[in-house]
C-alpha cells in the first residue's frame, strides 16, 4: 500500500494531509463538543478529559482502519536521534470474540521498555518501565506498510518511571513554552497587549546523497558507518560547479516525485527540490511550521527518503561527510518567531511599533548567541558533523552571527548614539525618534556564517544532515527565552527607577548591542584570519565534539535550562553522557570497520597485485635473458612500481597494527571523557594515516582487481 494522490488528478492541494488525522478530519469525525474540547487542548495545552479521549480514539481508529490500518503505535523520539515505535494490533479477544478496539487510555499512554534506550544514567538496565504519552499538538498519521496494510502512528513523548524526559521532543515542547512566556512578557513591556502566545517557526532544508544500491551493498564502511572510510578522489568532483541547480536526472526525479507524493499525504509541506553542489547530492526543503511539528516532519522526511530510495534501487546517505574531498551535507534550520496574531517578529514590518519589536527581538538573539555560544555549538556536536564544521564548505565551529551591512550600520549607530530618524527611499521608520531607519530587505546571504539573518528569519547553518532538529531548536528557543527574560528584567528595573519608556528602551538596546558586538561577523568565515580574529574577540572555538559537548556540564548553563523548566536536574547530565557515548561509539565503529576493510580487502588486493607485477617483471627478465636483449635500466619503472607496492603493503601492515593497539586501549578505558579524548587525539589521526596509504594504493592497483566500488563508480552512476 502506498499513499496516493492520483485519485485527485495529482493535485497536491487535495491530497495534502490525506494520511493524517488533522483538525479538518477531526471536525468531520467528532461530535461538536468533543471537537471543541480537543481543539482547546491543542491550542492552549489544557488537559484532555478521559471521556473525550475515548471518543477521539474511536474516531481515530475508524479513520485509520478505513485507510488499511491494522495496528497502532506510539511514535516517539528517543535519545538515539531517530524514531521508535512498537506496534499493537487493534484486534483483541473478549470472551473468545474477536473485536477491534482502540480506547482513550491506549491513545493517551503507552508503556514501552525503557531499559534498552539511551538514558545517560537516568535508567538502569533492570529499571525497564517507561511511558509514552500522546502529543495532541502533532497530527496522528497512517504509515503504509510494504504488505499493503498500514499502521496508525500517534506522535508521543517518552518519559521514565520518575518523569524524566527520555526523548528529544519533551524538552522541545518545554522550550516552546518558555520562549512563548518570555516573548509575551517582553511584548507587554513594549505596549503590545494583543499577542497571547509566540511560536518558534522552523523550516529545515535537508541535504542528502543518493548512490546506486549495488555500490552501497559492496561497501562495508557505508553499511557500518554511513560514510566512506576509504576512497581516492576522482579526477572530477565539484570543480566545475556543474551539478548545483543542474538538470535533475530522470532516475533521481522519479525518486523525488514519489518522495513528495508520500510526504504530501503525510502532511509534510515540501516545497523545493534541486541538485546540490557535490555530485549525487540533492536537497529538499519544506515550508515553515511550528517547531514541534517541523521536528516530527523532518524525521518523517528522512525516513521517507530512506524508504523510497530502497524501493528505487538506490541508497540514501544522510551522513554529514559520506565522501572525502567533496562537500558534505547539512540541515539548514530556518528559525523565526510568529505571534498569535500572525506576525513574524523578525520582519521589520511597516509600522513604528512593529519595528520597535523587531529591534528588541533582533538584539535578544544576538545576546543569546553571544552569551550561550558553547551550548549552541554543543547542540550540533556529533562525530559526523565534526567533518563539516570549519571544512571550507560549511560554517566554522566558531559561533558568530551575520546580520548584513545595513543592520550592522543600524546597530552601530544605536550603540554609538549617532542616530537619525530621517526616512530614505525604500526604507522603513523604526518608530523611535532617536533611531535610524531600516530596509525591509537588508542582508545579502553569507554561506560561511553559522547563524545568519536572511531578511525575516535566522538560518542556523551548522546543524548536521543526519540529526534530529529537536535539540538544536530546543537550545535555540531556550537561550533566546533567557535573553528576553534578562532584557525584560532590565527594562522593568529602568522603568521602576523613573525612566521614560523610550529612553529606557534606548539605553537597554545600546547596552546589549555593545555587549554582544563580538558575536557579529560579516566576513569570510572560512578564512584563517577569522579564526585569529575570533580568538582576539574571545569567542570559543570548539572544533571537536569532545570539546563542544562539555558545555552540557557547565553549572551556569544547566541553571538556565532548569530555571526555565526545559530540563530537570538530571536531564542535562544525561544528554552529556548519551552524546559523548554516541560520539566515541561512532568513531570506534569507524575504526573497527576501517581495520577490517584494510585487512580483508585492501591488503589482499595489494598483495595480489604485487605478486602479479613481480611475476610480470620476472617473466620479462627471463625473456630478455633468453633473447639476449637484456639492457641496463630497461625495467627500472616496473621495478619502481614493485617497490612502491611493497612499501605500501608493508606500511599498511604497520598502520593496521597501530590502529589495532589504539582500539584495544580505548576498549580498556571506561571513563567516557577519556574514551572520547582517545578517539579524538589518537584514533582519528591513526585512521587518517591508514586511509592515506590505502587510497594511494588504490591509485596504482589494477582497477579490475580493486575489491570495492570507487568514488568514480559511486558518484557518476545515477
């Protein structure tokens, strides 16, 4: 069974959300009072009454079964970075009579085993109880199965027996509440009494690679690690820039079309598709949605990409750096704030008051990134993402903000007190007599900035392609909420001391702009000069995940997240433990896979070819001796080739033994910090050395004798 739009003539507007139990379907399926209560729960977070839950569950079951569903599951985001589900059948037996039921209690709560998921020490192996709880804010959906049936998926949160968040979504929902409270408080101080809530809106651009499935199946490194641990660069990569925005091949377009068909039915508002910079690299981007829904939809998008790729004889590569020497993949998270009145707070707007709000919220973001750069960097820290950050293809590991030339002049003028309220053609008034005017379109695009203002939103470009966006969004929401709360405290204090509102606001903005000035950078983030300048500015340069993840242990940072009710006491410590374990484990898997590939594939190929060359040279020498044509130096090139082969094989043996020793040492280390440091300081350099020799060998061994698909095979065959 596949979700289909053909019955509507292929019109996405009719098919959109057809596989989701969205508000329109609820309104048509439920009694008026039940629907009203559920709508209120979704809008304001009011607790859902049990009798309402029973009615909703029954309607949901009837709807799902009409679409082929035989089972249901609570669909949640454990700390693995992906999703989890346990399917239960609607079918039950009562006194031997088969019935298909789905109760309100089954809808609201599930009980999966919590002992086998990462918990960072919050759960022991023998403490198995955990709970999933329905999140009414994200529509339930039906996922088609290969068998032709379907499963009802109920988006849920995942909690321990003691109520700790064992998932990515619970903190995200908490952070959205914290941000809304802080934003509304600030808006009240600015005289806006209409707004009741503020929502973080997110649109996550997803980059990915596609290769032929037969190549993937022949590469143990892609299967185990998601990236190539070996591979010489082909003569042509992305030098000609001929893939970016190029014509999409028929095979890939067929894949994209089916992906979009599935996603449209699942209510994922995909909009853009195109070729990316590197060969076989592509991108899909959605419209912006509330952050919690966007996070769920991005996970659905990744799963759909993977599922359709397999169906089409392709392999999806979501790793941040699947191929050495060409661009890796990111996930640009576009982030903005929308009020309950429908206005984007990062849009300069057309009214004086709107512009005042824009300036305050712009400055709050600068303050947040400046003061909390380490935890923002930590939110995107993974072994895979370390390959991208600072690699002249992605933002550097140093967090900075690009706001564009005109906004830079504006903020510098405010900070220096040299302001004007004179209007210019094509610009907007700020609404404060002492502040200059600003343009609606006020920035270029800076691809080297990790956090760039792009006209009416911020683009967080440092997020890795394989990651869930839940944690980066959670951290961003929280640190901006903190900045707004601090600024509101300061503004209230200034007003309490008798300051006039305009003067108090002007002084607050001036102080915060001056304080956060070091985080603003408009130049080339790839340049070595920026690294030196960032150091002079005192900005942290956390190049590896082992360094960056330490931010989760900072007492001051933990205090902020606890104060805003985003994380409970042990939940941040758990995130540090889980992410450090994932970092070290990913690198250990890579190390063991590389070791096995070199020993069982590369070395045998090199030794066989060495034997063939030696045999060929010996045969030529014998023929020359017999014919009397043996000449001094005639076979030196062949002998040199044999020497190179012999030297490479010997070096590979030496380096594999060294890598084996390092992995054994990591095995013996039980402290997670020490393990991670061994991976960073010893394992990674050893793997690079081994790869360099193996890749050199690939370039001289007979292509027909090389035991795995090459970059030339994989990057130019779809």
